[in-house]
């Protein structure tokens, strides 16, 4: 028997190819073809077990490449975590093999261009649970610089964008190895998948006219002396009046209820610049001793509103089952003490402007942005700090999520980074401003307040639910076919 190891090694390598489509490389057009080699290798697996193994190897390659920046923090735990999470791809490998090997008729080819993307989206949905690390490197997020493609996000979120991109890859794979009219189905599917977003975008009406609101995003960068003084200096030096000043995550290291002197300085600063400050307090809470991250709105009269981060980073901000897994803090950079999570989202009123604050990791989740939009937020505001991953591709990837959240919710987005990338997007996901991680200063953006309620706002994550149904029906059909084939002929 011919050795399977060359194909296994190849699938591990080509599984990492989609890396170049994500920020920071940003070769997003390659996402539409990057999965074709993986699909071809899965389709040639001689047994379901071999397809499962190749699927796992593809998942390992994909996760290790697109989230390589976690390795210095997870250390020895990194390959274990990647290998464990990549098990999700084993079922997808079996599914892809079954559908691609049978795509020799138009009907079977059509089934493949629906079923294989559905399986991929189902993987992304499962691994997006926050206790599994969250929705990093979703395939649809590669298209963050393509507002016409992101139009699909207004209908079905990042999930529908990802479905379209994977469907295009499947269509191309069928075009390459299919037979007869099945190849025509593959070509048509790829064309429809590529054109769906731009066509939907072309039919949408223009956003209603609305005034622009000037927002200042303060990005001090890596500061080795007094961080607060640096942020105050940048804020006092604003070149023109603004409606809101946003500081990044962990921009204030003292509990303001225990440090009235710090609160007085910030209150005075708000009065001096004529705008509310949205700072982020990362400190022990007076009384309880718990550590929490809190978006705090400060005006001329002191604290006006607060939001405590509700969705924490597993291992980075808390260790799940700490009694059993606490030993990880000795061999990784896992949190030495669990931070305390908030209980609910908060919409803040900034002189008549309703803003929905979210903090760092929370920017990656479609459901949180949707909830803030449904709560009445007209502007989504994110505060982040990627100091741990400075110099990697993580800051650019985090900032790019702003385009997805804007397109999904029909709300503009402003994101301030303590370190990392500060950015802003309009309600259709068009980039308004971008300050790279290597720079520091103040980014003043005139954010158009035009917005709209989207299909995604109203229906939520209907695409993952539909994909789960599709995969379930395919599984039931496969089992029924197997039982039928085993029935003795009469």
C-alpha cells in the first residue's frame, strides 16, 4: 500500500495556508481559494478514518498558524490546546470526504457546496464558545476590508460571510476534480458565493443622513514611566473639541472609589477638554478585594456610568476549574487570580449619544455587539490592550473585528487601544481611521451616526442553527443509507 504520510504532511502544511488571508498579512482574496488544497487531500482519503486524521491535521495547521501568538503565553500547553481543539475537524474531514467523493452528479455536487461549508461553520460556532478561547480567526473575518462582501454579515453575521467563502472553495475543488455537469455546478456555486455579497450590497438603500460625532481615541502605546500622566497629556493636547474621549483597556490602575484624588484629576480633565472620558479601570475593588475591569464614564461631576466586563478571557483573566487546573499558572502565563465578571451589559448616555461599551476580548463576539445594539446603543465603543502580544499579528486581527461588528449590527464602531491598534468604522464596515500598533497619539475621528437595524439584529445567529440542522440531516441520511445497504436482498 502506498504510504499515506506524504499526504498527511501535506494537509498539515496546507491547513496553515489561510493564515495569509488574516490580518496582518491581509491577503484576503486568497481566502477564496486557500481551502482548495485541503479539500482535495480530504477527498482523496481512502477511508473515513484517514479522512478524520487528515481533518485533524488540517485543524492543527490552521489553528497553530492563525493563533501562533498564543504560544509564548501557553508555552508547553500550546500544542496540547491546539491538538485538543483541532479534534473538531475530524468530523469535518469525514463529511468533506463523503460529499466530495460523491460529487459526480449535479445533485451530489450541490449537496457538497452546502454541506461542507455548513460543517465548517458548525466547527467555528463550537470553538467560539468563550471557554474554548472565543471566535478568533473565523474565516469570514478575512473579508473585513471588503464592505461589499461584509454586506452578508448584515443578514447572517460573520457566519454567513464564512459560509460563502468556504462554499467558493468547495465549488472550485469540484470544478477541478469533478466530472461532467457536476463541474458546472461547482463553477456556478463558486460564482454565486463570490457575487452574493456585492450583489446584496448593490441593492441596499443608502444609510439615512446623520451628523458626524467627533470621538478621540487615545493610544499611548508602551509607556515605561507614568501611564496616566501620558494619557492626560495626550488628552489635554486635543487639536479640536470632541464629543467623547476614549482611553484603552486597563488605562487606570486604581479603584476610583478608593482614590478620590485620581477621580478628581479625571473629573477636572473632563471639564478642561469639554467632553466626557471613557476610561477603563483595572484594579482591586475596594471592600471585596476582587480584581475587575470596568469601563467608567467620567464627566464634570464625576462618575456617570460603569460597565464591568462580563466575558473574561479563559486562562488570561481567569482559570476555569482553578482547583484542578491552577497548576497551569506555574508553567504558563495564566492568570494568578481570577478576575470578577460583571453581570449585565450597560448602555451609557453621553450627552444624548447612546454608546455600548465592550472590553477587548468582547470585541470578537457577535452576540455581545448585537445585544448592545438591541439595547439601544447608537455607537459601539471598544477598549483594548494587546501589550502581551505587541509585535505579533494579534493586535491587527483584534481591531479588524470592528468592521464585522459594524456590518452585523448596522452601528458604527470606535475602538481605542492602550497598546495595539485603534480604529473606527462606519455602520457598513467601511474603515474610517486606523492607528497602527507601532504608533502612539490621539486619533480624532468624525464618526457618522447613520445606522440601521439589520436582519442579523432581528434574527441573530440563524446561520449556525441552520448549519447544525444541515449537518444533522446529512448524518441521518448517511446512517439511513448505511442501514439500507446492509439489509439482505429478498
